C-alpha cells in the first residue's frame, strides 16, 4: 500500500469505520446474548411445574377443535411426509421446543425455535454492506473528494484498490469476528442435544454467509462507482434491493418450466425466494446452495476487475448523468429492459407460451398487449435515465445536483 494515500483515506473514513465496526459487532453481540438468554429462559420454564400445567390445559382445549386431533397439540409440519405432526407427550413437546435448529423436514416457523441457521440478522447486515458499498464511491464523488484525489499525484488504480481494501477489509473482519463469536456462544452455552447442528454445519453456514455479504459489498461498490447522480442512483438501488427476490424467483420459474421435469421438482416451504439461492436466514438445516454461492463470488471478482478499469475511465464531467461511463449506456439499457421484463412479465409470457388450457383470442391479445406495453415502458424509462431525456420538473426537484 502507498503509505501517504493510506493515511489520507484512513483519516477520511475513520468516523465511518468506527461506526461500521461498532454497528456490526454490536448487532451480533446483542443478538447472541438475546438468543442464548431466550433459550435459557425457555429451558427454565419448560422444566417448571407451570409449563406442565399449561401443556395440560392445551391438551384439554384441543378437544374443542373439530380436527380429529382431540387430546393432542400441533408440533410441526413434516415436509417429507406432507402431514402435520401432533403429540400428547410433554417430553416430546419440551424437547422439540428447546431445539434451536429444526430438522430439514420441519417447516414450522415458531419463534421459540426459529434461530436462523445460515446467518444472524442477514437482512440488516445486507442493508449495512449495500449502503457502505454504494456510498464508498458515490459519496466521495458528490463531496468532491474524488476530484481532489484525481488531481493529486496518486494513480487512479491505487485510489481504487486502497478504498476497497481499507473499507472492505474492515467490514470483512468485523463480520467474521461477529459471526464466529456468535457461533462459539451457541456451541458453548447450549447443549449439543438441543443445538441439533454439527460444528461443521454451523461453521460452513457461517463462512458462506460471510462470503455472501463480502461479495454483496463488492457488487454494491461497483454499482456505486457507476452512478454519477444521487436521485436516480439511490432510487435504482432501492428498487434492486426490493425486487431482486422476485427476479430470482421468476428466473427459477423459467428454469423449472423449460429445463426441469415437473416430477423432479421438490416443493418446500420458504418465507423468501432468496432462501433457494443465497445463504439467508431460515430456520432449517437445509444444505447450502453451493452453485449460487460460487456464482455471486465469481460475479464479485469480475466486478472488482471491471470496476478498476471503469474507475480509470471515469470523467468528472459526467457527474450529472445517470452513469459515469456513457460508453456503457446501451449495455445497461439492455440489462434494465431484461431485468424489468423478467420481474413484471415472466408469468404472462409463460402462460402465453405454455398455457395449461388453450387461450381464447381475447386472452392472447391481452397477454401480448401487456408484454409489449411493459417493453415500451422499460425502454422509455431507460432512455429517460441513460440518455438525459429528463423533464424540467424532475431536474428542478433533483436538489442534489
């Protein structure tokens, strides 16, 4: 590292780095303490007389339900056998309730045994790393710090790698310490009989979550260095954040319809489509999707290399444009249209091409019209954003320029 540049950047980012370290470690600390404390409170309660009394009351109340399970209470739904499991045994109820990780066939999402297997507070950490990655370049651009660095004796490639190294390694180290600390706490303070997960499983899930978040940080930083304008840049990131799950779900739908036999599809209960692709929070010990993990790591590596090349070509004259590198406008227009169409028209396209029953002429006309309409909408939106075809009203409300 260039010592002079390193000192400048550390001085610049020191408050933000302290905040990030405190935030990440603080979240993991309080989450871990709360999780272990909650389990110990449940353990203490379920070994008390009050728990036995409450269980007997639930058994008595079960006779009032017309479901053929009088004298028993619901325990969980077995995905493998596709039926609900009931019990009248307090010991079975107690052991199941105190189990931290559900088995792979259990779709129950009860709070008392729903500690996330893959990651702790994944969505919160996702917001932190996405925001940090985007602002790493975008904030410096808007505060003229990038212009100051460009006019200095430092090379652009040095600036690029130093910025990513200082902030990225700080986030990576904080996440790793927080995750490993949480893992050790659960392994140490909760008996293995109730933990229901091997150290190997827990370690692999922890590392996969860590790799995913670091990859997301790199991808976010790549997006952040592309944008030259606050209003639409931040808006685009928010849209991506809330629609990415739908995008992945629709991609999976296309793959399942064209490349997988229906008899081979395994249906599972999932609260979020992302659980099938990324190591995000879920309550079962289902295996990690290695292909998705490798894919996002490869994308992050490509973003690192491409980001270095783009950073060298950035022109500060383009700071008022949607993208800082106009030579990529057409490519990003194609990507925007494909992404938007995938989110909004996948179901319509599939029902048109592969209908369960023959479509009437009116249904066919409506489907085709909807697909064409959405294509026109995304084409015009991309022209509006990428080629500066902005209205005077929007330019006036864009106070950040």
